[in-house]
C-alpha cells in the first residue's frame, strides 16, 4: 500500500487559515453588534437601577400629537400617565435616557420643567373647558372647541402656589398638538417575590 505524502507543515498552514478566518468572522459580528449595545446599554442600566431603587420611570415626549392620539403615543412598556400617577416626582425617576423623552440643558437627573404635556384626569369622558376634567372625550376627539388637560412642572418658582403645586394645569383644544406624559407599566417594574 502506498502512503500519501504531504508537504511538511501543511496542516499548520490550514490551521492558521482556519484560525484567521474565525477571528475575522468574530470581529465582523462584534462590529455589527457594537452600535446596538452602545445605544441600548445606558437605557437598560438606568432602567435596572431605577427598578432596584423601587422607582417608576416617567417622561414627557418630544413628539406632539392631537388629543385623539394622546393615549396611544407612549412607547412599548409605557402608557399615558394620569396626573396622580406622576404627581409626586420624588418617588419617580425621569427616563431622560429614552430617545422619546424630552430633555433640557439644566435638568440634571430630574424631570423637565416648563414643558406642557397631555395628562389623564381620572374622571369620565369630558370635553368641558375645565382643567382636571377635560380629556378630549376620553382621548378620542381632535375637534376644535373641545378640550383636554395638559400639565407641566412649573418653572416659575416665585409664583403663588396652586392646588396641584409643583404642577400647573390648563385646558388645551383637542385639535391642538402637545407632548404626552408617559409612565412605565407597573408590571414591568416590580419583580414577583415569594414568601416562606
């Protein structure tokens, strides 16, 4: 039987090419994955820290919508906030790391001030021109002459207090456009636990 002969060291060249190909493939996959990780990592880390601290995340959107679109304008895992869900901002964390969130130069880690947004009222359907009652017919109307409620954290610190300080509210035409206050769904923030 005749034995095949290969040039000396042929297997080391093949192994070297295989190793080089594997490294190039890994580098290409890493380069494709890197931008997404860099973009999502800060938001994920911020959300995890807020959850660990027991704080709900909230924000006001950069996008403006009519009253009829207000209740469907928050991103996945968030919903349009009722004022009473976000009233005490010391118990909340502003989600300024989200691309949909409005940010301002001097807000630090807190929420933006002086920025109006649609907010739920917690009452039945109404288009009355009364802040705290008006809700664009339960956020279905974009008709002029009908009203919804918008709210902002005041940026006028020397003004007299109002019933909902530090918040201010007013009515806004349902045909007008405004940002929306959003708050995270509570089932996303609290982890289940078991007791013995």
